[in-house]
C-alpha cells in the first residue's frame, strides 16, 4: 500500500554529492509521489537542472562545509529552520556533519515529525593522532557537545560501521534510542557493473581514488610504490583526486613532483572513476582517516576489483582479509608494499578476491536495500 504523499527535505553540504550519491533515493521518493526538496549551499545551473531531472526541487541553503564559526553556524541554523517551516516539511534526512548537527536541531524546533540523521563517518576530528594540536582536541570537544544536542533531536540515527555505532550511541545516550548501522550508503550494482576479463589492464595497475589529504594515506602509497618500482618496472601506481582546501592537504607541487619522478600517475580529479578502477589489479586505500564505509571500496567490489586497505574503522567492515582483499596496518608502507607484491606475484589471487568482492557487494551493499531502509524511516507514520 502506497504511503500518503509527504514533503521531504534532504539536507547536505554539496549539490554534486546529492546528485551522485543520493540520486537513486531522490528518484525513488519522487516516483512514489512525495515532494522532495534538496538543500545545498553550492548550486550552479547544471546541478540545479540535474536535481530537477530527478523530480525534486533544489533549495539554496547557506552553509560552510568546514570550520566552526559561531556566527556563520548560527546563520546556518536560522536559515534551515526558516526554510523547513516555510516549506511545511514533514520529514528530514540530513547527512554529513554540519547538516546533521544543525538540520536535526532546526527540524525539531520547526516541529518536523520525522528527523533522520545519517553520519557517514566520524571524520578528521575523531581520527586518532598522537601529535594532534590543542586546536583539534578543542574542536573535538565542541563537536561532541554539538552532536550530543543534535542527535537527541533526531527520531532516528544511522551510521555505517560498528565503531561509529559505539561512538555515537555513547554521545547520543542509550535512553534516546539506538543508533542503527547501515551497510554503507549503498552502491548501484548496474552502474558499477562487474567487469569482464578483457577489461583488465595489460600492465599491473594499483589505483588510489581519494581526497588528497594526508589521512587518506597518500604518502604511504607513494612510499610503497617506491619499494616496488625496481622489482616490477611495468607496474603503474595511479592516484585519482584534486587538490583539497584542508590543513592536511597534499600540495599540488608535491603531487606534481611525484608524478614527474614517475613514482605515480596523477590524472587529477576525474569524472568517472570506472575508467581507472575498473581496469586495475586492485584498488588501494591506505587510510587512517575515521571513515564511515568508503564508497570507493564498494565501487571496486561491485566491479569485481580486489581491494587493499587498512584496519581503519569502516574499511574492515567491507573487506574480509584473504577473502575479497587484503587488510594491512595503518601507516605501514612496508605492509602495504608486501600486499601489492602478493597481487603482482599472483594475479589469480587478485582475480579471486575481486570475484568474491562482487558477490559480497550483491549480498550486502545493493543501494536498493539501503534506500528501502531510509525510505521506511522517512515516511513511517
């Protein structure tokens, strides 16, 4: 039986991410007759048209992605509350840190009955670092307090891995209700179709698609590549990603220097990672970031590509060591090089792990199953 039409707001901090990662959810909601508003701070003519093409309404929402500026964040909160009230929203889904923090509080004060928060990883603030600054420790305390308030305003909270489930259950407080775990944000198994044998590159290729920040393990990938280039001169080590505006960003000059040396290939940011990941021997993500459940890993698994990653939160939820990939310790270039060497020496092992990854993606990470859970939470009476 079809539920009554609702007015639903989806709040994020990037229009492009709403299109790329929430597109199937938005389409499914609008096809069911719901009126969907997609809030983002950075619309341009192309992204507006793309959201309209999904059957939803793009809404400009003032919001900065990073930083804790009290006046700016107060304006974000007030703006969200006015928009939600003015559009008579029945249900809110917020994802990423600031949309969850201010979106849940704004929706509660605006009288919205259904308020769903999706935390896709604890992020840099909660990433362990022995040499972290006083500023980062202070920001973590502030963020913990903000999450404690906002998550108590949510009717339902979802995270993507067991460690985050424990963390945010503690922050929210058990009496406020459980924090539920989703199997990632889901992957479109038809878009990221299983590759054919002939799709694999003629030369062994390891691909690292990530934000170019230190916490993603870029430097460890380069160090591991240096250990292998003489032994396997045909091997290619590819890094995908554009330069970030972040205190821990890898600089353009550094990336260009590594590329000039021939240690890595760096195409920069690319429109379609399938062209690179889909032909690789393995996807490599040597992260020590506090991940949710990395989408890049799910994309590789769906395409039947083996994965080498670390024991960071979220990564080991998707990758089972020696089944669909290899797990190494965080910040250990020697272990990382040894894992890549195994695939270089035994390509059949990489193929078997890739096959197992596709099977695991089909069993646990189909975007249709994830969206069904979110839709139930949003439209439940």
